[in-house]
C-alpha cells in the first residue's frame, strides 16, 4: 500500500484506536504503521496525550460536581445542627438566668425570722390548710382539714425546746404538752435551688419555663424541673409556679394542688397565743 494512503487510514482510525474500539486486525495494522512512520507516531502521541488529558479533566469535573453537591448537603446539615444547638444553648442560658435570679430574690426571704405562710391543698375532696406563724424562735402552726365528715384541726406550738400539740377533731379536744422535740418550722421552700451549677444547667436544660399570670401575680410556671422526673411516672406533669418579683413558690402540683401565701414581718406575739388549755383534756406525754 502506498505510504500516503496508509497514513490516511491510520489518521482516520487513530481516535478509535486510542479509545480501544478498533478490532485486533486494525490494531495490528496501526501498530505496524506507527513503528515505521515517524509522522504518524508523533500524531498518535499528541492525540493520545490530548485525549487522555481531556478524559481525566472530565472525570475531575464530574468528581468536583459530585463533591460540591455532597458538600452542600453537608453544609445544610451542619447549619441545621448549629441552629438547633444555638437555639438550645440560648434557651438554656435564659433558663439558668431565670433560676439564678429566682434564687437571689428568694434568699432575701429564706432566712427571715418573722413570717406567715399559708398553704392550701385540695386533694380527694379534702381541703387542708396549713398556717405557720414564725417569730424568732417561736412557731405556731395550725393545720385545718375540711372534708364532708367535718372539720378537724391541729395546733402545734413550739419554742426552741418543746412542743405543745392541741388536737380538735370535732368530738374531742386533746392536748399533749412539753414534747421534747420541737417541730420544724415550715421552711420557705426554694425549689429553684440546686446543689451545684452543673445541676442548675441540667435542670435548666430539661425544664420548661413559661411566663403566666396566676391570681393577678406575674409568675414563671416551671415544669420538668428535676431531670430524673422524666423517668418517674408519679412526677409526670409535675409543675410549680414562682412569683417573678420575689422568687417565692406560690403553687405546685405536689399532693394534688397546693397554693401558697406569704407575709413577712407582720407576725406579732398575739398570733402566737396558745389555745385555752382548760378546753382540752391533757394527755400524759409518755
Ligand atoms: Zn504514516
């Protein structure tokens, strides 16, 4: 075959040869020609280089396209996680601040030596009212229970050393005097108190705090305050209200529903007068 014609055939076949789509007879023909024709060999080398670069660039572009797509999805996922994380953190910080604030406010009252607390609880059609008068070391506590069966009351009078108890169940009045263990005062409960900062953050993270008005008082309603509460069915939906102004707890869902009223520095000696002992049968204190 004339060389020019061979070159023309090889020239036509080269692209297919490089992409390995020529048959083995053509391959042999091309390879034989390339071994003898420098011009076509050069052409082959150039074409081969060019086509390989092209295909590798294409693969690279595809790879980057895919990579970019994945990167965008990843960016969106990270963005969503970040937003949720930031929202949770901001909300937790808000709650830590509220709890911290409540603790600071209540500390003004918690060590008061002169206060009156009234708690009212309704449970199973029984109303229980506990009134505590505290002035220095003297505590008078009156517990009244109203039910369909009637009213009964119990009065504890306690100084630092002894307690006198007066029981009136409607039919009889009994007094037990000079019991050596003084009763504990009904302390001003601080349920927003946590042992440590860690616990405070854990509580803040878990609990929900909402602003609500209760009997005209601006309150925070706090639910799920105790992290462990989530796992105790008895405590489900357990909540309490604190007065925004004072930090004092004014309602909770312990034992039904209990409401609290407080007065400070108004208890006088008159509030601490024991019942008339002559009306009571004194029972021996054994
Ligand atoms: Zn040639």
